[in-house]
């Protein structure tokens, strides 16, 4: 196998020199190597790999990094962490927070090992933040890449109702998010690095140490503390071709699926404890960033936060809080979704077989390297 390497020129992507990418990974050398190879085509200031893999996989991942550094002169920092073993995912956010401390650039963004970022959109995000100092968060459109049949690919919008939140008050921004026009997670958005680090420090200070309320906290803290801009451009693609090949969810394919959903929190009697801690933290933040006093902030938060969580509609939500039809659709087997796609207009399903020019190299890379997936073989074992 031979993959052609086309490095994007710095002059067309000069803003990327202000950006650090952080790639969290855990026991997936194929995905990590493919992600790193793709990212090495663009002149990012630095790529930070936050690796909590087992020792044998560590060795494979370090070999991948050495190959890329030697062949393409890409700046990669490797950080090693203990394997992720906590039942509710608290060690994930400690790893992410620590890796973020190593960032020295003005901007930062996380990119999981199954994702592909679009450089030109990242540049436009930075351009906007450079001229709008009161805004700290920028993102665009997120897409899943699926493979309904061999050699064929399509996209599905991950969060089809995104919008900017440019209101000057935290309460106004949360009310705008509640309308259903911005029900997505912003955890993976591009941020000013100093702002980004403070978000994770708050999680540590408030002892919010699980994957579900950790993600909620990062999202709501971003909305409460600052404005955010949404650009109607492709921002990132996530490969889920191997997630549901037979209509059955493959837990090893998703870090989210490895951990209990909110349903389990409820059945195990811990939901109220985690929610109370989350509510207390967000209430205090609203009081600091609006005209509401503490009592008003708590009443408002306890009213609005569950409403937004209810609209989230992604793994980790709960059938007891999520809209029933959305819950049924999310948990319908892939084979039934594919059948529905033949009779339901595509605009209602957010499916598309059209890819912009910048995404076509992503499809080529997925197709060219897919034979390595079964053995979890890195794509750069002398093949690039």
C-alpha cells in the first residue's frame, strides 16, 4: 500500500501556526496512526498525543510518531497516562485536562483518533476569534461518515441545528440554546487556550469527575462564560463505518459507549448526587456572568439545564429525559434506519452522499487503509 502525501502550504493555512491539536487515544493504534498521518499534512504548530494505552500499544504508537516526525518533520509531543479504568470515566477528563496544560499556543482543539478536522475551517474560526475578542469558542458543522455498503460512503449531520450564541448575557445565551437551535455538544470546538484551560480547571475544582456530567459541564460553562460563533462550514468528520456494521453497537468503537448512560445513573441511585453537584456549579457560574443573584440563578439553572439536556439526543442521554421519538430513532438498528432512508426524504434524515473537495482525501484514506482495521495495524508501518 502506498498513500500519497500532500502537505498543505503554510501560506494558505498560516493561522494553523497558532493552533495546538490534542489527540486523546486509548488502545487504537490503527485509528491513531491514520489520524496522525492525516493531520501531518497541515502545518499545525503542535500535535499532542495523550495516550493511555496498554504498554504494548504504547510501543506501536511511539513508532508511528517517530516515523511521522522523521519523514514529514511534524511536531508531535507524546504524553503517556495510566490506562482508563474508572467506571464513570473520571480518568478521561483528568487526562484531557493535563494534556491541555502542555499547550503553549493561542488556540487549541481536541480531535479524537477517529476524527478528521478541516484545516480551512479551523483557519476561518481563528480569523473570527482574532477580530472578536469577546468570543472564545468557534466551530462549524460536524458529520459522521458511514458506509452503508462496501466502497460507498455517506455523511450524517451529528448536530444539524447548530447556531451562534452571541448574546451578551449568560442567561440570554442559555435561553437561546434552549430553543432547540443549538442542542449540540460544543466540547470539541476550537477555543482560546487560556479560556480552554480554565474550563477544565473548573471541573477539577468542582470535583465533577465523570464523563457524562463532565461533558455537560464543559458545554454549559462555555455558553455561560463567553460568546460562541458557528460557521456553516464543514468542521470535522468522524468515521463510524465500523461502529454498527451489523446493526449492533461495537463498544470498543466509542469511548462514550464504554461508560454507563444516565439511565444507569438513575437505576444505581447516583443521578441525584451527580446532578446536584453539576447544578450547584452551573448556578454559581450563572450568578457570576449575569444580573441574576444566587437564588435566581439556581432557580433558573434547575429549570433550564434539564430542558437542554433533554434535547441533546446522543449516547449518554437517558430515555427518562430525552424526547421519546428522538430516543427511539437513536436506538433503532442500522438496518431499519437504512430501510427508512429509502422512503423518508433525505433532508429529514440528514444523510448525504456528497462530500466537499476538502473531505475527499478523507474518504480516500479510509478506503485505502480499511484492510488494516481488523488487525489494528498502524497505517505507517513503512507504507507511507
